[in-house]
C-alpha cells in the first residue's frame, strides 16, 4: 500500500440539527464515518482521522471498533476550514488521499481512479446537469486550471457543469510545501484546501480531473441527505444479496444492515428488518418481522415476529406475534403470541399461544431451561429460574414455579366455580 489516507471529520455539522456529531449518524447500521474508514482500510495502512468537534467522543467510538487509526486534532479556533484541518498532519507514504468523513457511499473502484494515477494531483470532479450553487472546476486540455466560486464566475464560467467533489490525491511532498503557506484572505476567514490547486497550477504542475459519479461522492449535511444516502446504500445491499441468491418480495420495503450475511437459499418478505450482525441461513423471514443481532438457520420466522439480540434459532418455526430474546431454540415450534426470553429450548418442544417466560423479578434476569419433547399449553407462565426436563406436559393456564420430573403433567388452576343466574341479576334481566 503506497498511499496514506486522511479523513476530514472535524466539522460541527450544524445542519444536522442534532447533539450527535454528524459523522456518527448511522447509515445501514454503522456511523457514516466508519464507512469512510473501511473504504480507506482497503487501500492504505496509514490512516489519519482529523477531529475537532466532540473529538474525544468520536475518537473513543473509532478505537472501540478499529485498530491502527491515527488521530489529529485540528486547531479550528486559529486555523478553521479544510486547509486548516490539514495543518500539522503527517503522512508516511508518497501520496496522500484526502477523504471526507461525511461521504459514506464512496467505493473502492472510485478511489482507485484517484490513487492509481501518477499525476501530481488528482481531484474528483462531478458533471451536474444543474450546477447552480456549486463552485466550478475550470478544465482546459484535460487539466484543472481554476476552482471558482459561483459568485465569482464569469458568464462563460457559469456555463461549466464540472464541480468539485471534494476528494483529492496529492503527492505528500506538495502537501508539506503548500499547506503551511495557506492564507485566509476570504470572506469566511477560513483556510481552504482548494487553494493548493491554484498554487500547483501556478507552479506548472499537472492537476488532473477525475470524473466520478455523484452518487458515490455524495456528502451528508442534513437529515434529508442522510435519508437519501440510506436509500442508496440499502439499494446496493439488497442488490448484492439478491445477486447472491436471496429472494426478496417487494425489496424496497426491506431493511438490511450492512453487517448482516445470508447463506444458502433464503426468502425475505416485504416489511422485514434485518438489524445488526445477523446470520441468516436457509430460512424464510416473513412479512413485518424483525431480526436483530441473531442467527437464524433452517427456520421460518413470522409474520410479525421479533427476534431480539443474542438469539439462536435453528430448525425452528416462529409464528406470528412471537418475541424471542437472548434465547437458543433448536427444533422448536412457537406458533403465535408468545414471549421467550433468556431461555434455552430443545428439540420437539411445542410452545402454546400466550406462553411467557417470566425472566425478570425487577432486579435480575433469570434463565429458563426447557428440555426435549415438552408440550406447553396456551397461556402458561414459566417463572424463572426454572428447568423443565424432557417429556413434560404443562396444561393450559398453568403457572410453573417448581421443576417437575420427566413424564409429569404439570397443572396449576383455580377450581372453576359457577354462580347460577348471576348474569340476569347483574344486568337486571328477568328470566
């Protein structure tokens, strides 16, 4: 790897209107900054993230998830702007790629267009049908000559549809030469990275425009931008997995986390959400179901079921309105309207409608262990901690507080009582 990468992530992101730093807003399960970091890791072993606003929070999040990332804190008080962000940054390779932390959609192929070229500077350029509001990149004979803000453009320059996408690959020696000389002689009193393009042109260096797709270099500056980026990434994720053989019904209604994986033949119906580090193998996830940070193998889920984190569902039928939380089910049937939490349930067991594992006493969560071939009648409550051995029947409406023996019928009901003619007396109806 012969290129260093610097990711600019120092901005406050006020247009997000959020207390959360802009670059930590999530897209398809990861903060947008993490998508940029992973793109950088594919091309470089020398990655520096430039921080300022909420620097300690962002640095902590990065360190929790990635190793060998360098950090540089911008002196944004004295040296604001993108050029100020690069002041004091040291890179180890001959070329430096400068990325933005709010560009989560950038791809490896797009970055290679910039780094594989031997020009002194390559800069990303987008052709827009309507470039209104953007500075123009003035290109002559396939060389960048100027970057002009719209308000400063001549009538002829306003016709230019080429705009700056904000990603550059620059010989590191040029950065060391130009960055310390940047000035803030502008209305914003900021140090602009784009000024080094003018310096390079004046020194007769070759600044090559690299035309890129707008989608890949889309920046996120608002919640609206965030939603657009989410839609683009979701379309990519769904397309990838359908190409790999996953069948999807009304795919645009399906949400799939970027960390989720599928194996074998899977069917995902409309309205499904696959969230977090899920592994789905040879399974059918039905309409409106949610699976979070869990494994589902050779099973069908839903419709309208919820598999909460840290669950393992193998060779199992989970029906409508069933909720599973932090439980292992192997060869089980839970047809409808049940809650199974902090439990282990073995093969051949049938869980009747309305069954609940009562796993929480207000202070502590407790385990419920259910063996093989257990039949649990409807509207039963299993008060944890409790173990149900193999070959047990639990009658409908039973509250289980003690561990039975194999072969038992467990029955806990108040004797039924009938009061003759009470209906007529209560409503004052003469019989």
